[in-house]
C-alpha cells in the first residue's frame, strides 16, 4: 500500500511519518475487532458500563505523556510505596457519598496536591473490573507478570522487591540507551477472583530525582507534576497502568526492537498503531471517567 500523502485540510496527523499508516486502519474499529466494546472519543469503553453508575466524572490526573501516534492522552501513573522491601500500589482511601437517595462508596484521597481516585484508571473497560471496585481489601502488591528476560527467574505472581532492581543504574537489554532505568511488568489488585488483571509497568530510574527537582532538561515539568511525583514515588520507583489510551493495547518499554524506527527506543512504544509515550515527561491531564455500574 502506498504511503498516505500529507493531509491538506490543515489537520496534522499524529502518526509518525516513518509508519506510512493511515489515520484509521480499515477494519480495526469494527465490532469484531473491539469484541463488544464501543468507542468514545478514541477510547475503547466496555459496553456494559452504565453511565448512570457511580465513581465516574471529571478526573484530573498525572500520566506519562503521549508524544506521538494516535493515542489521545497520557497513561495514568500509579502511586507506589514500599512495604518491608516489597513494592505496593497505593489505593485511595474509601469514602461514602450520596447520589439521590443512594449512598455508595468511592476511593479517593488527596495526594501530592491532586485528588487521587479510582477514576484515574477508568478507561478501556477497566472501570467494571473487580480490581477497581472500591473494596480496599484487594491485594495491593505489585506482582511479577513476566515479559522481561530478567523476570524469568521470578515465579509468576511473586511480589516485586527493591533488591531485584539493584542494577537499575546500569541495566540494559540492547534496546536504546543503557542506564536509564530498569523496568518490570506487573499486575496490581489482581489476585483472587479478578477476571481482568490490571497490568502495570514498574520502572526504577535514576532520572526520577532530577524530574522531581526540575533539573536541566526536566525544568519544563510543572511544579504540580513534580509535587505529585515526589508524593507518588519511592526510592526512585515509579509506575503506570500499561494500557494504551488509543485502542487499549499493552505497550512496551524496551521490549520491541522496531521501536527505534519510530524514535521510541527510549520511550514507551505501542506497536499496534505506533503511539509513543515519554515516561520522563509526565503531565497533568483532565478527562471524563466512565462510572462503574450501579448494583
């Protein structure tokens, strides 16, 4: 297929020029491709979501910035903490609210100057998964889910621990620059009866203190983002939900050799439609979260 010519209507196309792909891929957004999902604003949303439900509404969050490709917004950061050497994803405190005559629970709390809530992760159908129910008793630990060669020595579902990332300042796997940090794929709040695991990318990077301080090339990060980063990270660890905001694929950080063709060898790259995210340039964004169904 010949390359698509540049648009002539004044609209820029976010696909990287190297891809030679069209803005919309024929057949990709058909009903069979989305397996029962509907699309709204470029995001795939589970059709079972009831808009009259709870836990939705406007959400201002911090995520790793989409810098290329068709994705519409950042992938949300997951605040983390360390418990006796094990990595945990922070779940907001559960509070009660009233809608009409009904009282319901929603998870939200103030963290780093923002309202951190379950709304942050409500896209791509995640809003109806068991892991995002406000129940605070779900397993909070970040558990290994493979993908990187170094994780092959870990049992699937084992807690990720600080000592497993000791070589983060030198780590490399032949893709992009060595020494930017060490990644791991994990699941969160996904033990027990969860049918749709929440996939998370964990990243320990020596760049994080510079990002928080706004040093050098990171001076462009806003003070609000830096304040949140300081509150939501620990021992140079950061994490984000690994679900592309375009059509809900699972991107990779230093897992796809061809990412260099799109200038993404040091970025998070989604090879489904060439979306690129920069983990070193988190930004603040507002979107309308879909609610969980009432019931």
